[in-house]
């Protein structure tokens, strides 16, 4: 079974690779493995604010940073000039109902279509360019070049939302964005919808992934996401076992020999101009004998949907469920 997805923009591939490198190298965020091992964090101020049914009241205090190591920021008034230089934060903003408050987003924030895309960079942010939009709130997934301190000096609060380590942190970030923008009810609605859809997708798969091993390829240099990531958690909900877990890293770089020896039952490869196709994977030395290749179980997944820890994570879960249904159907037919 081979799924073909149209090759996407170079930007999508670059974003996926950057996510892997960011997490693998630390990228200024907490160690993903440590984050997974930690006990569930207590409700943040943002979470508490988001649970109310009344209209959001300002000022509001919101947790910024990666759980559990966060700092509180205060937002004095409901922001009406929001700048996002994080594609995931952009998707979250529009999902919770804050789209009309967003005045500018970075060059990679091309979803949803109505997002006001600019040439702003999240990798090398230009403080002067960001301030030109007169923001009263800036959202980012990292703090390269002391962005936060520069914005603070200009009196602009910065909400830092690094790559989530699991689904609970994804939900928490949605609630934080809801509280920060005065859209708490919208955030709760998104969280409820995501949770229901993901549970439904797992139920639909009916245990099809139980006992199967997999390899998730982020790029052709064999960077991958292990089970200690939000990507891996989604696969784990279906009972799939990640071959990269043996490395003890969140986003390790494997070798061809490692993958061949692990012999995964399913290979998931992200789409993108620099990503390998199922045909290219099958032509790699030694890969023709891998169970996934022999059974034609190389599955293409949308790089943006799989790598962004926002509301489309539910889409990712549904695509995994569909793929596993076809994998087991093919096995039964064979």
C-alpha cells in the first residue's frame, strides 16, 4: 500500500527538518525526555482562566515557556494587534477564534489561508521589523537573538510556546493562547473537539497497530521522532512501537543500517520537496527486504500536519487510523 501526497513547498520540508534539529539540539527548550518523565503539571493560570464560562477579564496572567519551567507574563488588555512568528501558534490563534486580532505572521505560517503572511522570520527574528506592526502581543516557539528581552524593553509581552512534548502540553498551549487573547471558550471548544476526534480515530483503528513497529522519517538524512515526542505519542495511542526508542533520544538521527536491522513493519515518511518518495526508499541499499517495503506499507504523511503540534494533530491521528486500516486489510488479503 503506497500513499502518494503531492510534493509540497520547500518551506514545509525546511520547517519539519528545523523542528527535528531544534529538539535534537535542545534549541533553548527543556529536554523532551525529561518533560515526558515529569509528573503532570498543575493547572497554570492560563488553564484556570480558560475554564471559565464568562467573558475573559483583563489583565490576565499567562504562563510562558515550556512546562513545567514557565514564567508568568501579564497582559494588561485584550490584544488587538497580535504578531505570530510560529506556524503552530498561528494555527492555534485562528482555531480558538483570535484570527481577527492577528496583524502579521511569519513566512512559514501559510495555514490557514487567511493568515496575514509576511516575510518575518521565526528563525532569525528582526526586532525592528516585528515592532513595525505595533504589536501588543507576540507569539513565538523560540527565543533566538534575545527576542523576548528586546520586546520587553519595548513594552510588548511575548508568549513563548516551544514544541510540545505531548498532547497535554498541546492542549495547555491552546488554553494559554485562549486566555492571552480573550478567547478562552474558543480554546476549550478546540481542545474538546481534538480530544474527541483523536479518541474516535483510535477506536476506528480497532487495535490495528498493536504489536507493529514503525519508523517515522523526518528527512532523508534519517532524522526521526521517537516515542518521547508528541508525534510519537500519537502513534503510541494506536499501539505502534517506535524503533527509535532504543536510542533514548527524542529526535535522534539514525543510520540506514539501524533502520534495516530494526526491520519496521510500517514506514511513515513526511511529504516535501526534499523528502524521499516510497520508490526512493525502496531503492535504498538493503531496504527492499524491510517488512514495510516488502508489504508496500510505506505511508506518506503531510509534513505540516505531522510536525505542528496544533489543532491539526487530530487530522494526523485520523490519517494514521486510515493508514493502519489499510495496512491490516492488505495483510489479511495477503
